[in-house]
C-alpha cells in the first residue's frame, strides 16, 4: 500500500501511529465517517471527520467526532472569525490534495488553519483519515494538534 501524504508526514515527524485499512465501499445513506466507524467497529466519539469550511471566506479545517456535527458558529468564534460555512467540495479537494471522504487533516497540499474539537483530548488516541477512502490513522490527539498546528475548542454538537 503506497503511503499517502498524511502517512508520510507522520513518518517524517517520527510520530507513533497505527494504520487501520478497511473496505471503503459504503451505502449511500451513511457518511464516510459512519462507514469507517462501522467497518472498524470503533467508538464514533474517537473517530474524527475532517471538514473543510470557510471562515470569513478563508478555507479552514474543522476536525470533529463522527458521533457529532460541526457547530459553525462555534467554529467561527474559535477561528477568530464572524461567519463560517461549509466549503465547496471542489475547493476542498483542490486545496488539500485529497478526495472527499479521504481528506486528512495531515499532509495537506496547502496547510490550512485547523481547529480540532476539544473532545479529542479526552482520549489516549483518536482516528482520522489517513488521506484516502478506506484508510484511517490512529494517533495521540496531542500529536494531531501539534502536526496540524491546530487550536482546540468545543466546535462539535
């Protein structure tokens, strides 16, 4: 299996991590995050989805648990802005270098400001996309925050 930019970033930084591959096929009535949770039998509070948004027009990454949803108002506040909205998927793919359903907060083509939901800090490890559909990476939340230069805030509902 070829390394993704996310996995390469983890290896370069010497960060301990575990890859969790799974069958990326999923029913159309569930999200990519929910499909990962089901395939891996993981706690949906520990599996985080990467959402690309616009805060006052600037692309910004939000990392929230699959078990919840993004609070756009809380994200805007955490990112120092006034208004947040979901980004156009094509903009998200072009800027991060990843495809929808496989966007990782790590190893993005153009690193974006990132906010990780503070609930991540309550777990010894969390799972995020490793840069392709069907591949999650497990790592310490402190390492995720450090590598993405993220802020943490309560941005999930």
